[in-house]
C-alpha cells in the first residue's frame, strides 16, 4: 500500500480553486441529459453528488442514491477520447490564389492546459493506447498539443456497472500509474496520491493531512469489493490467434442478425480511432478547409475501394470490429484494444455483449447469467 | 525519409503526358526548394495528391528516385478526384503529401533474379520498379517481366516492353485473355507464363502487382515453383486517406496498409487476401 494523504470532503473545492489558479481549464463529471459526461467544472457543488448509474446491456439510467459521494457511478458514454481525439478537427486550410498557386496552412491551435477531474482507470488505459496511435513516431498535431497540456486526476472505481469488466482486462478498477493524481473516494473525503511532478505541485497546495491506516484499509477493501463485483470477462487477454483462426465461425452470422450496424459501439469506445476527411470549401472556391471527423468500421464508406465495398454486410463489419479490437491491436500496439469499460455493451441498442461474442467465437462457453441481455445460443 | 502528418505542400505541374484516352502522367515539382531537396523515396511508395475543395487520392510515384527534377504520377481518370486531376495542365498547382508507405525491396533484390508479374492496365507501382532495375541493369540478375491484360487492345506502352526485351538477360512475356488475331504472345493468364520462364527459386525475388485474384494466383504458382513466400512481394491498395496509419481505413487484419505496406511480403499477408471482408 503506497502512502497517501487525505483531503476532507468539505475541502474538495480547494482542488478546483488551485487548478484554476495554476492556469488550468478544468473539466469533470456533470449530469447532462440523463448521463454523466465530462464538461467544464469549476465548482465542487456541481459534481454528481449522490448519483449512481445503473447500466445493463442496451440500457443506462441514473439513480439518486441519497449519499454524499460524487464519484459513485461507473463511466458514462463519453471517455477522455473526445477531449483529445476531437470528433471534428480542422487539419489544414488551402488558399488558392488568382494566379493558380496554392498555399496550405496548418490549422492546429496551441491548446490551453486542461485538467480532467474524475478520470477512470479504463479511460487512462485507453488514453495510453490512443497515445500510441496518435502521438508516437508520426504525431497528430492537434492531439499531441492537447495531450501535452493535460493533467489527469483519476478516481478509483468503487461502483462498477453491470457491464464493466476492466478487472478481466487488467485495466481497473484502481487508478494505476497513468494519472498525475489518484484519488480514492471514502465517505468523509478522499485519499490523495500524487504520481507526477505536476501532481505533486498541486498536492502541495491542497489542505491535506496524513491518511489514517483505517482510511487506507477501507479504500483498499472497497476497491477489492468493486473488483469482485464484476462478473463479465473476456475469455483471455490475447485472443488474436483464436479470432483470426475463426473467421468462418457461424457466430459471425448470428451476431450479424442482431447487430444494426449503427456504430454506437465505435462512438463510445475509448480506443476506437478511425476517422474520415472531408472538404469544406468557401462559396467562391478561393479557400477550403480539410476537416477530419470520427468514422466507424460499421459505415459503408469505411471499406470503400475503387467503386466497391470490401465489407458489404454487417457480418464482415462486425467481424472487422471484433478481430481488430481484440486481435489486430496486439500486432499494432502490443495489447488488446479493449480496456473493459463496457460502454459498447451499455450503449448498443440491442445489447450485444463483446465479452459474450468473444467467448462464443473463441470457443469458450458463456456461463449462464454471464450474457444477460443478449440473445442466447451460438 | 520519414513520413509526416500535416498539411500538403504545393507542387506544380511541369508537364503532362497523355498515355491513353483516360490515362495520363503528371510530371510534378515541389515548389519549395528545400522540400524538393529533402524529398527521398523508394519505388512503390506513394503520394497523396490533393485538390482544394475536391479531395485527395493516393498515387504511386512512377519516376526514378535518383532523377530529382520531377516526381511523376501516372493516373487513370476513374474517380471524382482523378477526373479533376486529368484536367490539369502545365503550370497548374496541386497539394502533395508524402512519400508514404514502404516500397519494393530494391536494395535486398540487388544481385538477385527478378520476376515481375503484373496484370491490368499500367500498374504504376510495378512500372516504377521495372524502371529502377532497367536503369541499373548490371546490379541485378535475370529479369523476367510478365504482363497480363484481358483484351490485347488493352496493352499500353508496347514500345517500352519491346525496349526492355532487348536488354541483356531480360525476358518479356505478354499474356492476353481475349486476344485479337495479331496477338503474337501467350493466350490465357499471365500466371501461366511463370511455368515458362524457368525461375531459379532460391535466387529469385518476385514483384507482383495487379488485381488481388491475380496476385493470389501468381503467389500460389510461385510457391508451387518453390519460390519461398518471403521472396514474393505484392503491392496492395486500400482506402488510404491520411497516409500515416491514423485514419484506419486501410486496415488489413493487423496491418495499416498505408504505413506497413503498400508493399508486403506474401508470407505476411497471403493468409488474409482472398478472405472476403479483408
Ligand atoms: S470494446 Fe467495448 S468494453 Fe472494450 S474498450 Fe471499447 S467500448 Fe470499452
Ligand atoms: S454492435 Fe451494437 S452498437 Fe455496435 S454497431 Fe452493432 S448494434 Fe450498433
């Protein structure tokens, strides 16, 4: 057990005040349209106090639990992803001069330091994967700039949803090394563990006291209980070979019969990175902007090549999503692309469960009750 | 040269060559002298050519990497962007990003026999490789160029084939599925010709480019002739947009074709090609 300090609940506002003083734009969980999402937050009173989130395959509902905790909900539909990999990004501006010459100007803006309060372990793991994709040897300017100014304040998950399985992927529910500061929420306040120079600087300015053994013990016990509450799991950490060896498995047809090809799963998945480019031209043709939008492997155009679609049907599209997510990622980035956040299960309108599909295709039977909400059979 | 994400650079059309009714070559030059001096590529790599307000398209670089005056792009006007590119004239500008991807293994192929198998019309990536070898003929062993077309009338660049055939230790064979009565070479599939050129399997490097069914057939035939799968190279196409492995459109199983390819060893991709959906 690492050493930790304690921030009393009634002093939580100090965290937001210090962040503002240190020049950060501060974002945290807010209740919006019946979900918890990340939005601007400067006042601790605007945290989702007493809110829980009941999730199941194909359903999400906020509940009022009557307690004073503000991080007692499992993740909402939105991860850190939109804060870094923007759903819409201008890439460059092209200017055409009268003499036919062209000029191209990058449009990436230097972004302000951003602090995110209330980050989940699964989303930190997903961030590491997005970093590997967008900010490694060939860096995306917009992503890298926003990433550079990011301060992350993580909170251990003590209230996992029915759809969460981060314990099985090894990515949660406790905050690991990816955050600048890790918090554990207890009834009376927060355990605070800085994990970077920026995190330590911030902690130095907070009204902290040493944590008691009792507080440390309680936090560890709550985390352990959260871990054991998770009942979904993937049938292994590396399913690459099993998936690619089963490209003709009948389950692909079965899931294609249920899947609507809507792409919700891709939109909520914190690791999905596909995008498409569009032109936005000025009316007089003198200027245009190259814009990048999120895309999905469930869209028809995603597999367009010379007038035909390489993946013309839901079977090949769902198979692309799963073989990539749990297979190809191992080759590309050294691990599975799934961090067990469960969002794709919750937000799938027909409740398709990635863990059940993977188990069916990779040859493991799903225990009764493990695939609740999905149609039975394989 | 390391690929970069980011804005295109301006390139000017120095001249253009009309190859057929719908095929043309743009001879481009980067406007910025420093960008021009820094630009290096390998045959088989590609650029994204971009027209503001219209869009971008990946085009293989056809010219010789040591001939620095122009970057040549042979293009067929078949899509939205290429039809507009077809209207460009000398003096016009385009946006250029690249070079992207991994080209043919020209270095490793030195001292080896080469067999080039191509199907369809003016397969640009492979034409760049042939041009490279022909300009450095003494560095390579035997060269066999096998070109297949559907109709004999589809064959372009007849003079080039004739000129290549006159080079030392070089064989050129043409195959047409549907020949007219003037056709003097093989009738049938280009892959049939592999049996006729007498390869030395353990010192042959095969460069294959064309429609995927043809590449599958060629790789299968080469393997039966005992050419190791690590010596068979293919050039693939997928929906490239960004060129740097970010947009995800070109994924083929575990690969980003734009970044890990477009040229691959058959040993790496053979298992995926021919599988519907990949
Ligand atoms: S695949 Fe599903 S469970 Fe896994 S990270 Fe993506 S959204 Fe979360
Ligand atoms: S799996 Fe569910 S969320 Fe994903 S495309 Fe199919 S129906 Fe939509």
